[in-house]
C-alpha cells in the first residue's frame, strides 16, 4: 500500500471531528466543525510531492554527473537541464551545465552559465578560464587573452594561474597581430557653463552639444608591444545654440613600443592642429613617454612624461604660446570586482603674458593634481565609476595680480558593455573652481550619454 492509500485508510478508520465553539451572542455565526485530518492530509500531500520533486532533481543531477564523467555529454546536458527545470539552481549545477554545453559545442549557452558562475567570487577564476577557452573556440584571440590575463594577474587559484599563463604564451606566440585598429565614440550632452566663467559673466551660457572622437593606428613593423606604429585622430565638439565655443583637433603621430626588462614602454611623437570657434587656434608638437611595470600580482605602477611645444595660430591666444611639461606617477590595483587608481601629476609651464584691461601676468602656472578613480564591476556588462580630482594652480605673481586656483572635479559614470569592444556610457561631471581672482571662480555641470566602439 503506498503512502497516499495508507493516509486515506487511516482517515476513514479514525474519522473524528473537533468542534470549536464560543459563547454565542446575538448575530454571531454558528459554531463550525473542522476536520483535523483534512489539514494533516493536505500538509502530507504537499510535503510528499515537494520531496519527490527534490529527490527527482537530485537524481537527475547525479545521473548528469555520471554521464559527464563517462563522456556522454549529450545525456549530461539533458539530465542537468531536467534538474534545472525541476527547481534546482546551485552554482555547481550552473558550472556543470556550462561545461556540458561547452563539450557539445553550444558555446552561447555555455557562456550564459559561466557568466552566471562568474558572479560568485570563489568561482571567478574557474569561470573566466572557461570563458577564455570558449573565446579560443570562437576564434576571438583578443577576448581569450583578456580572460586569461585576468586570471593570471588577479586570480587566487595557483593551478588556474599557471594554466592561464600557458594559454597566454600559446596565444601571443601564434597570434597574428592586427595591422589596423580603430576607435570611435559619439556623445550627446548638456553643459550649464560652456565657457567656464563666473556666474555674473555675460558669457555664462548653457547649451547642449555633441562630441565625436575617432582614431586609427597602423602597425608598421614588429608587434604592438614591441614595434613601430603610426596613427591619426580627430576630435570635435559642437554646441547647438552657439558656435563660438566649437572645437576641432586633428593629430598625426608615430610611436615606438618596446620591452625594457620588467617595463612595458612607449615613446610617441605627435603633431596636432586645432580650431576654436571656427578660427585657427594653435598647433602643438608633443613628446609622450610611458612606462608600466607590475609590482605584484594585482598592482601596477605607471609613469608618464609629456613635453609640448605650443604655437599660436591666432594673435588673440598668443599668451598660450610656449612650453608645457607634465610628469605623472600612478598606481593601479586590479581585483576580482574592482579597479582602484590613484596618481599625482606635476605640470610646469613657460608660456606668454596675458594682458587684460585691469591686469597683466604670465600665463605660466605650476600645477599639482591628485586624482583617485574607483571602478566597481557589478557584472561583466555593468560597470560603475567614481572619479575625484583636486588641482592646485599657482601663477607667477605680477605687480597687478596674485592668482591661485583650487579646482575640484567629481565624475560619476556607468558603463554597459555589450561586449569587450562596444559600450554605452552615461556620465555626470561637476567642476568647482575657486580663485583668488573673482572672475576665474566658477562651477559647472556636464551630463552626457554616448556609445563607443573598438574595431
């Protein structure tokens, strides 16, 4: 006799009723009769069926594991899918289902479950390693390198770190370098103070805008990490209501990259031409030196130096002509779900003299900047960014002016990454500049959204 029949028999044999009553008052309902065994029956029924479902899911999961170990991957997929449909939803099931999909060549399904597993920190190394294997199968070497590099540099599992480094060596030694790469971004935005002037100025104008940036580079010889490259770029911003603040920048460059012991280095020489408000503005010759070194599994040090020779193409802006030097030291830390960056930058200027109706002084500030950036990786698609910078500017003292500026800049943004090359960004930026000269005190807010694509 099965469980349900036994329960039904016992209820018929011992049929009793419990009468629940209270002192009757006028208008109160009649006492009611409750069959206690009906409650017991329903409870037992629910328990019985839920237990049977759970047992069935666990049974299918075990059968899936047996099939997986035996190499019967199609059967493993069927059993794991059955367990999932019956309500089992564990990390182990997600991982084994992803592995089974990978074995039968269902890579899109495998990626779905490995990305779910990737959200559990303890399983991230294993998930990203498998996502790298899928990228190899899909012939996406760049993405595979990205996943294996993540495990090799931020992982905790020593075995997976070794395997990832082995995959990286194989990929980099056999991979054919892309001769051309290009980048494109487009944004729409709103700026409530397009001229960055004090609130009582007639130039304190708000306007919407769009901006566009495009760049391309060509590998002349060698490899991208050790070779010669040539590049070109264009940037433009145009406002809706006024064209006096429209800007365009055009640049050509040549770059040499090389490995110097533990340092990845590059030297870039560029020439740029810019316009402002539709008129010629300036051209700049720039030398840009960079170095990067790993100091721990997750820590990187970056060094950078710029030297710029700035020439004016418009007499209105002759005071900007001269030399500018900048030097930066930066530290970055990469962990499983966040990236932390902090840097200090020194800027020295040897520019011209600015003359106004009220004062005269050298436009050659010494600037000190401290900046911290925190990126939180919610999922592989959603990233949040917080960016806070402070800059102190000290201008040479003249007989008519002693100018010092304190500037704070806060930027908050979120990225949605459709894939490693294509993303949507929404950004808010607030700037507060306080100066010892009132006309240079201002604040401004910029909001913009846009798309960017790496080709």
